[in-house]
C-alpha cells in the first residue's frame, strides 16, 4: 500500500494528526475552511421553488 501524504505539504502523515503530518498543517487546513478558501459547490434547483413556496402558493 502506498504511503499516505499530508495534503498540505506532502510529507508522510503522522497517526496523531491524520490525515496531516503535524498540528501546523491541520491548522492551515482549518483556516482555509474557515476563511472560505475551500468551497463546496452548491447544486442549483432547476425549478427555483422550494416546498415552502409551493405550500404558500396553494393557500392563496
């Protein structure tokens, strides 16, 4: 099995900080999430209506 590498710096991972090699790299990754550097793309809804909108329109 191939040796796992830290996604931040590429050094071998350390069990205590998996999947990172150190607390420093783990903190760098956390900062990237908190500052918005990493973004999970949202999937848009084609209709644009939500269930709440549909219920509201039926009551009118």
